[in-house]
C-alpha cells in the first residue's frame, strides 16, 4: 500500500484550492475525471472516478475519500481529489497524486471557512441542471432522429453497422422495455444482473457502433461513459482452505470465528451479487478473534463482512488494480465497524484478518492481534508488491505479513498515538510485570488495591488516569474546597512520584508521570479560578464516564443528564445543553481539550439514555484490551478515540510455479514462533490445510493453558508456464458458473474414485446413522477430540513407509472406524463413489485426494473422516 507523505499539524491546510486554474482538457476519447458524493450508513464519502488509457482500452479507477459527517465536507473532499487527478494530467495511471491527497484528507478536519461556497442544496441544483440538459438532449435527439429517418427513407439506408464486439461474458440485445442512453445512430448491447429482489436489470450498456461502454449514474439521472470491462481469466491454480477453532479449557467458550468461502462466484450468484467480471479462482477467508472474553463481536463480523464486500465487488466490471482491492477491503471493514458500533454488541470487540484471492493476486489484511504469516519453499520477497515464486530449498521460508506486536503498545508509533489521544502513559520497560492494557476509564480501585507498594500504586493511578481529576484523585464534591485543596493534593502526591524519589529503573517513567501530575494540577486550578461551578460539572461528567457503565447502562446516563430513561432524543439533548453546555463554555479558554472530551461524553450519554435498554458489558477483569486496533469496543472509541479500526493490507502476486502457504492465527497463539508455523504448514502441504490448522491450534492451546484459539491455513499452488484463459461465453447470466466441472484448476478427478475412510463420531450429532458400525456404544467424545484423534492418526501414518501405507491404513480402519464400511471384505472400504453420491465435503475430499494418498481431516453430518 503506497502511503502519502507524512504531514504535521502545521501543514494540514489544503494543498490545492478550488480557485486554481485547471489543466488542459483531457485526452481525446478518454472521459475527464468524474466526482460525486456517496452516502453510506449515515456518513458521506467523496468518490473520484478517473479514466486512463491502457493499451487500446479505457479503464476507470475509483478512489474514495474518508468518511465525513456532513455532505459539505465530502463535497470539499471531492473537489480536492478532482484537482489532484487533473494535476496528474492523464499521465498518472497509478493515481499517486490522488492517493497521496486522499491520505492527507484523512488527517484534515475542514473548518467552516473552508466550506464556504458549498451549499447543501448543491445536489438538487445539479439534478435540476441535469434535467434541463436531459430535456435539451431529448429535443436535439428527436430532431436528429426525424432528420435521420427522412434521410434513411430518401437514401434507403440500412441499420448502423456493428463494428465492435463487447468484452466479457453474457452480453445480449436489449428488450423493447429496456431504457437505453439516448445516442443517435447507436446499436446497443446490454449486460444484466440480478437485484436484491431477483429481477434482472441492465447495468452496463455497449454501443457496438463506437465501441464505448456506459453505465447509469449513481444519482439515477442520466448515463456516463465507463471504462472497458475486464475480460475475466481462469488461472490454473489449486486452492485449499481449512480452519480450526478450539474452546477454552476452563470455561468451554469459543471466542474465534472462521469464515471460508472457497468459490466467490458461486456464493455471489446465491447472494444475487454476480461476479462475472472477476478472475478465477476467487476465494475469501476471514478470522475473527473475540476480545473481552466475548464472542459477540466475532460472530457479528463473521456473519456480516461478506455481505458488505460482495456488493462492492459486484458493482465493478473493469479490472481491479492492486490498491483498489486493498481499498475495497478497508472500506468494507470500516463499514462493518460502524454497523457493530450501532448494534447491541457494541461493547464487545474482535480482531479481524481477511484474505481475498482474485486470480493470481492475494490481498491480506488485518486489524488487531491476529498474526498473518506467509510460508513457502522460496525466500519471501521484500519489495512493495510481494511476489511468491518457487525454489529448490528443502525447508520453507517464512515471513510475517501483518500482526504480532504491530497493533499493540510494543509498536512505538501505536503507543504514542494512544498516549496522545487519551493522555495515558505506559512504561515499556515494565510490561513483563504490568503489561499494556487499554481501558476506557481510569485505573480501577480493585486494580490499585492489588498493588501493595504505595509508590507503584500511585505511579499506576496517575499514568492510567483518563482525566485531570482522576490524576489528582479528587471527586466532584472535593472541588468545593477550592484551589488550595488542589495545591495540597499536588504537593502530597509529588513527594511520592517525583523522579528524585524513585530508583533509576523507574526514573524515565516517573518524569512523564510527574509532568502529567503537574499539568493536571495547573489545569484544575485554572478551572476553579475561572468558574468553580462549571469545574464541578466537568468533574461530574468525567466521573460518570469513569464508572465504565455510561455506554451500557441507561440509568447512569439518565442520572448524569437528570432525565428519565427512554426519553426522546430532543428532550435528552435539551437537558444536556441546558445543564452543561452554557457552563462548560466558560472553561473553553482554559481547558479546551477537556471541554471537548466532556461534550463528546454527553453525546454518548444522550445516545444511551434514548436507547433505554441495558446492553452487554464486559466484566471489570475482561474490560481492558492489549491491542491498539480492533472492531467494536465502543467505549474505547468514544468519547476518546483510543482504538483504531484501520485495516493494514498487503497484496501478494502468485507467480507461475509457486506454492504458498498462509496462516492466520489468533492472538492467543503468539507463543508459536514463525518457524514452528512454517514447519507445520510444510508437513501438511499442499492438500491438508485443516490438519495444519488443527495442529497449530492444539499446540498453541497447550502452550497457553488451554485458552480459546483459532487458526486458518491455506495452500495456493499455481501451475508453471501457463497463463489464465478467458472463460467468457454467451448465454444467460442466470446460470451459476460454479456448476461447471473444474478439472485443471482444481486438480480433481472426473468419473469415479474408490476410497477407504476412518469415521469418528461425537456426542450431540443429529439423527441416527444407518451406516454406523454395529455393536459400538454411543460416542462420548467431543468434536474437538474426534478431530484431534484423527490428526494423531494422520501424523502417525505420515511417518511410515509409503509402500505400506495402504496396509497400515486398513489396520487403523478395522481398529478405529465407526462406519459399517470397516466390515466390508476384503478391503474394508466404501467402494466406488461417483460425483453426487456423497455429502459435498466428503465428495470434494475424495476427488481431490491423490491415488494412494491421505486426505485432510473432513467433517460431515456423520462425524469426522480421514
């Protein structure tokens, strides 16, 4: 991901203004950049569509600005992005200028003076102007049509000759009821796709006379030229995906959720979001790791991410650039975080990792504590766009893509960002004893009581204090004594935490703590001198937030605002303004940052009291988190933005002949080294990802006292010396492309195969198994134990001579299998099976396993198979 230039607060003014002269007109036959404002989930984004010449085709590339609260701000962003695109003069196909400007816009907060001249009714004026232009165009079209009709009759001309063929699959002639762009002399072909109601509607239009493509504007008024669609290719690759999630040993809780979508084209068809212009293979893997000892957020994100991602992928017909794929993942995760913060699970949280395979490009992204590792038989490249190739090395190389300590306080940049936003202080030299814990409120009394040494206790209290009153340890009632009491408190505490009073190992930390104590004392003194009543109100707001229940409990919010629970939004806002706003404005000049935090706290209180229902909240012990980025955890994002939900991404190109393994591991598996991960992936490559994930999860759980763990493993093999062929074909787009039998790209057999298997059942399986082995008692093992037993059998059989594998496998079938096929003589097997005769998971494994080879651990409705 190409980052924009680093900027400092003094350089946050716009680099360009709308008054600058625009560059010369765009290249002929290439549309000029188009901008607009897109509304998503109550927020607004600028969207720039830039057109570039790529060979003999025109390609459109889209870039979106940051999410804004008002439409005016998004309109300003759109103007800035358009100027950046024009500044490139059409010679910037990678949009470096635009992406650098977009990165700057993420840090800019527009002021009212910057938005002057941007009217809220600008969109209505544009629609009115578009309507007038449309009427004039229709008038000219009627005149031109009449003239053309007369000319045809006079000259007896034929219909316009179709000189061009469209790119991509499933183009067709429009019906009589289809609305088309009004262009004289055009001969149209359309591309349809299903909407959410199941109806097919035209969304792309091709003029076969001129060879140009069009789409309907986002506003629905008129049409706009678009780039040449992508002719999708089917690359010869084998993709194998597997996951393992283990519950915690003590509580039996499963905190990790895995999502594996092997074929996105099939899933898109079922969701009515066809991906007909996307390269094959296309797969998606998602791992969600629950925080705060809760799986609510992990379940929410696992169910919703693909729902947000598919419309974004389906809305494009042109080829995706690398940075566009990374951007679309970031946008989907940001929208997912917004949905989670608006749900009843908003106080739960999760780390998230996502892998998106499109053709030969693998985009990996992560936020939070999940570690993403890439392994393979070749040294891993280090350039900006990583390329995976193959070599003859005996042991696999390994590279950590994202994760580890990157999103914790161990990362200096992340720690400084959190300290700057929330005023907390951490001492990295003492993490072994104290650790990095991010909390929405000041240090809890129970946490402080557990520290026996007074100096250690006071250092922690001041360092973790969320507001100046907590730094001094004063309550709202204590402020009645005035500034003299504050000075006494400061002197008493300074004698304990002064740098001269501590040892050399704590001196650097004590310097920062003493500076914070001194600053808090000065700030509270200034508040009391300016307005003692307003100071007490500010302390009351901070005290309510420090309870840790302001977001979850409407009673706390109602007490703060002096209203009834469940009152209307207008009444709650009016109460907040009348009780606090006027008084807090008196303190704006002496402590603007504290006042700003208090106003945001009041907004949270208003939202809570209007909701009127108590939602899930973490226990006091589970409330702190050790990551600096995560989804959810609303109390850590408002009123103070301590947590970030920004996704970090990387794009990997899979070169011909490469073999790559990818592992995504939950935070509880941090004790596993990258070398151990590579060893397990190499042992089970290339066809047993679930076995690799199981072994990593079991090994990590044993090293972490039986904590809940989760892992996803994936293997990608691309054939050497081959390029993907086009799979564009005519016919109705209603036929799911996934139903075609894949041979070369999947490595599967056609026809029939003969298999033997070991079946282990577990307690709780639904229904009676009519093919169960007779004479066995009902199973008492869990699913996790069944899979673990099969994994141990698999690893045991891998160590022996391959020539005796069949005989050893038959012996294990006779001894362990709980399927009646174990009694079949003479081979103790299932016999021949054809496609469609077995469950999908079992059939897929049977046809993908090589002759004389062992499959992965497979789970079906009957149990676990090998």
